[in-house]
C-alpha cells in the first residue's frame, strides 16, 4: 500500500509509478553516491503486527528524513482537474500529507528511543510533469503543492539536492544514521551488544533476493553472513507469518546463541512475530528427525549420512537456512540439497574466492594482533594467562585446543596457579548451562558462534584448516598461536597472515 497524498484531490483516476523504473529515483540514488544522503525505495516499516509500505524514503544524517510520494500525473491530467483540499487538510497548513507514515515513524522513535526522533519532510516526485508545465497550472494547485516540494522530470541533480538542503539547516544533535535507520527498519537492524547498526547494501540486497533450492551466501570470514542469515529469516517471517523455517547451526550451544540473538532483535524492534516458528537445530538433530520418520535407529554423533536416507524424501520446512557450511562434510550438504529440492535452501559459507563472493565487505578489526610463538605450549599458556588477567576481564579470554590438551591444562590446576576460575565450554550443552563469566577453555568444535577479545590457540597441527580459520576470527583484539614445531597448517597460516599484512601496507600507502 502506498499512502496517497490526498483522499480526493483529483476527480480523475491517478496511478502510482513502480519505483525501480523511476528515472528520478535513479537520480536520487546516483546523488547518494556523491553525498551523505541514503536512499531506500519500496521499503516497509514494521511496527507490532502492522506493515507500512513506503515508496521512497531518504535520510540526510544532518537534517532528517525525507518522505517521497511518486505520481504519474501529466500536464494533461492536471490542467483541467477540479482541485480542492482533502478533508484531513482543511485545518492544516501543510500542503503535503503523509499522516499515517509520520505517525508510525514517530511511534517507533518514541517506543524505541523515547523521543520524537528526527525532522520529517514531505516531497512529491512528478515523473511526467516538467517545471515549465507546472508554471502554467492554476494557483490553487500551486498552493496545495508548492514548487519547492516537488521534483520534476526535468530536475537535475543540482536542483534536487538544493531542494533537499533548503528543507532545513544542518543539525549536529540528531541521532546517528545507524540509530535512525535501525529504528525504522528492523529487517536491516544488526544488534552488536548494546549498539545497533544497519546492514550494508550488499546484505540488504541479499535479504530481498528470492531463494531457490540451491542458493548460496558466500563471504570472507567476519563479513556478516550469520547476521544476514538471521535478518533473512526474520524478513521471511515478517512477510509471511505462516512460513516454516529451519536454521542449521553446528552445535547445540550455537543454536541457543542464534535463538537468543533472534529473540533480542524482535524484542528490541517491537514487532509481533512468532519466532517459535523458526526452528534452530543441529545437523545431528535434523538427521535423527528423518531417521525417526524412517523408523531407523538414531545417530549418536554426526558422521556420514546413510545412503538410504540420502534418497528418502523428507519434508523439513518451507525454507532451510544452513550457516557455516564450510564446516560440514560434502555428503551432508548433498543431503540438504536432496530433501529441499522442491523447496528453498540457503547455504552460507566462508570462502576466499573474490569472484564468487556475495558479501565483499569485511568487519574484522584491522588492529587485531596475531602472534606466532614457537615454544612449550603449556608453560607459555600459563604465562600468557597471567599477563592477560592483569589487564582484562576473565570472560574476555578463551583457550582453544584439542580435547587431550584441554584436559592436561585443567590437570595443571590453572585455577590454583592463576587464582581465577576456568569454565570448560561444552557445545552439546545449552546456553543456560554454560558459565561465560570466567576464562573459557574449549575445543575447536565447541566455539561456534562465540566472540571474545583474546584467544590462545594450541594443537593447530592436528586441526583442519577450516576450524583454525574459524577460531582465528572469533577474536576481536589479539590471537596467540603456540606451537612446538612447524607443520603445513602453521606454514599456511603464516603465509596468509604475511600476505594480508602486505596488502594492508599497500592500502595504507595508497591512502596516504
């Protein structure tokens, strides 16, 4: 639904242009590339259980929001029209009326930020009317739709930008662009602790992309794949509350963390959706559901998929979203493709092939340190823990190693040596059963969906490279890699790190 400017301004039937085909909208989007304005067309503002369609909204972070209505009226349509004010304008000095849209925007700002938000300005895009033709219209029309509020089909970039700037003087007291946009558009809002930011254009494009039975979401590590997958699931649910969605995460703990993030986002956003219809499960749970239907004995652990199960149809959900696809074996991914062959399937993976990336932006902290230490891992771990605990909170530290090494470290009585508590992570247990207030210690298979400031990594020579890479990227500030001897994994990691450092030096040199 597009909110009309007037309920009965013209007796002639009017029509609304399709925004993507609008020449002037394209001009606005082009203008955004050379200014600080941000343009969103054909978007929806969700509030509680209601969805409000908005044809075009523009944000100027220094002035406020601009609402645009787009009309196909031509000079021939308007020159002989009978013109009068709509009923809801009789007592208003405003000549453009977007009451419902204003109301929902104000409600969202008041309920989320407890203030009225930002100034809102109304404009009308006239795709089939020139500024010269407007000059020949009646004064009554010009009174209702003043020149400074209209964008004509012969308006150039300079004309448009000038009209937007003349709406108001700049203000340094407005909320940040991320705050404004994430308040308006829950479907693009990413929560990061107590902060919110809006998805990138790449992420937004993918959220709206139609899925097939073999869709992929490909990106570098820390490119926002999991956040995009979460928003896509929420968007599907907002658009169709009856849709069934299954999300696959590697471990029970990772499933719990994902559910919490989804719950936090819906609570923050003030939308009425049944997130219970989004089922978050592990690969093992999925296979065992299928085996139960086949009256087969359930699996205890995830291994290779039974050949019969690979060829036995099974309706899981309308949409299946599989995260961290690079961590699963090929036959499980093939199994997913088989059971979803007539429905929607999305597999998100971390890859390093630039020509195949869906998400190209990387959110890794460029200042994060990575240190290779050729040493006795046990002794160095104790030394590093002693150093780190002097300057940071215990919950910001994580030790990652193979199970045998973890048990040996615990037997070394780290708690007594350091005078702190150590909590072993068990990814097969739920989030509520874990203690994340202490120094964490866990295996490479247990850390999915975690994020900490500092990690200490051991046993790289006995670990698949995909698991090593995943572990590297959960740290936000520093990584310590401890090893007694070099091996292919260490050498590959060193080469990759040196290459990235060289690329960063080149980029910094180019910028300077």
